[in-house]
């Protein structure tokens, strides 16, 4: 890719103006039933970016020409890296808490693999999705998971479309859905409430907050304990979740996808 | 015989390989500087003024470069994100020299403000092919997303329940 396009001032100025505007709008909380719909600046930035995309509205080619828009693709890979560095810096200082948190916290990360056991077969066999299903179901599609897909396949690949779709859905409805689901499952009284608190930690910050708040509402007596468990679990998700999704979840998803696709193709061969 | 579609995919794969950040360190260093400037300005609104955030942004820049260089020279493959996060974790561990100063400078950089420009680039980078792909699979992705959230939550809760 031409360096001139990668460093095109119109692109970067557009991103700066967009980001500052999105940050200025700030976090918007919309109360909805028992939970809260939480809108973050990165969601507005994405929407504004799409609105100025010359491939969607050709008149925008006057602001950002198409070749410049194409150059933005590889830039995403690089732009996510400072965020990853910032993110790692929240883990280092808390290393003692993480070690003290114990094996239950570490092993519950493996529960994330539950993601693909339900969602992947449904996506491939019922919805007949292609490789988007890999990006969509290998993880819960938060920022570190996006970084992995971006690094391995690129965000403009089918896998990238899959994870960005789940990411956008998660950003828009994830907080609400987590709050509703956690409150409901807690009311069923099947699983230990502390286990539910740890499970809250799998999401992004706003999901964790809504999820553990919903649990605390359900069992007001143990509020502090539940928030601590959810917080520690969330820290671990960020600390170890990256490696679990990279070394276990993604290869397993690829393998299961091939299996599921393979069985479908055999059926097709039998009935031509 | 090649179809048009697979030709495009092949081009993408080659372009991606060429543009793997660690394979073109010189180019990457320049582009990284540009995206850091975007993040630096984005941080002004809810983070800190430009001058106060400057050391923190520079630390992030250096961490990324170190991670990329290690990724480049390391004999086995690990994605650059893994290297960068590892560098950042090590540099902020309690026993790492100067960790207090590093953490204090990084506190001037807002967590969410750094990721806002990334999504702005992503929105601008989508091509016509992706828009049509999303139009076709959009509603499916909503169903899949809700299944993903349910599966992850219940999976984690069951494992934690057994371990407690």
C-alpha cells in the first residue's frame, strides 16, 4: 500500500474530528426496564465513519476519496495496538489480586468455550452462515477478540464481518441483554450466585457493571462480594482471555466449523 | 479457472500479508505515529490536555514498537497483539523499575478514548463488498450474537459453580 495514501491528511483529520465529536457526545445511558442501555463514543465514531464512507454514499468521495478509504483498512490493524498496550497496563498493577483470586476464577474462563457449543452449530447448520460464523462465535467479540481476528484474518474478511456484527450487537444491546439474563437466571436459583457473578466478568466493562448490578439487586445481602467477584473475573478475562481465545477457542472453532461444513457437504453429495 | 471473487480474496490475503504490521516496521512506525496523534486528540475531550497526555501516548507508542520488533525477530509466530499486551503487562508489574511513573503517565490516557478513533477508521474503511455482505447476513448476526452471549455466560457460570 502506498505510504502517501496511508498518511493522507484528510483521512486522519476526518478521524480526529469524528473521534473528538464522538467523545464530546460522551457516554449516554438510556434506562430501559430493569437495565440500562449504554452507548459509548466508539459506537458513534463507527456510525459517523460509515456515514462518511465513500463506498456507501458516493458523494462522500469528495471528502474521502475511495483509494483513501481503502487505505484505512490496513490502518485498523495498527490503530488497535496502542489500545492493547493501554489495556495490558491495567493488568500489571493488579497481578496480586489475580493470583489471589484462585483456580475457580481462572478455570471459569474455559466456560467461554460454551460460546461456540451453542452458537456455532446454530449459525452453520440452521442459518447456513459461511466463515462469518467463525468470527461471530469464537468469542464474546470484545475489543481484544477483535484485535485477534484483525491480526489473523483482517477486519475486512468474512471473519472480520462476523465479529464486527456481534460487536455492534453487543455494544447496542449487550448491556441490556446481560442485565436481563443475569437477573432471570439468578431468580431460577440453580447456580451459585458467586458463580453467576464470575460469569458476569466475561463481558466488556459496561456489561459487567449491568450484569453484576442486576445480580446485586436479586440478592441485596451479598452486594460487595458479588461486585468483587465480577471485577476480578473481568480482570482475568482481559489477562488470560486473550490467550484462551487465541490458543484454544479460535483453533477449536476452526476445527468445529470444518466438521460442520464437511458433514453438510457430504449430505449434498449424497442427494445431488 | 479463477472466479472474480477468489481473485479479490487472494489480493486481500496478499495485501494482508504484506501489511502485517511487524513485516514493514518502517512504514508501520510512521502510520502508528499518525494513529497515535488521532488517539492523542481524541483523548483531549474526556482524558487530559495534549501536553499532560503526551508522555503517556509516547509510552504506548514505544510499547507497541517494542512488541512489534520482538514479533519480528522471534523465531515462532505470536500475533503482534499478544506481544504488545505482554510488554505492557510486564512494564506495569509491581516490581518493574519505574512502574509507578509509567502507570501514572498512562492514567492520563483515557481507556475508551484510545479505541474511539479505531472504530472511526473501521467505519471509513468498509468497502461495497462488505456492505452487501452485512446486508445479507445482518439479521442472522443478531440471533448469533444473542446465542453467543447466552452461551458464554452460562458456560462460565457452570464451570465456576462446579469449582466453588
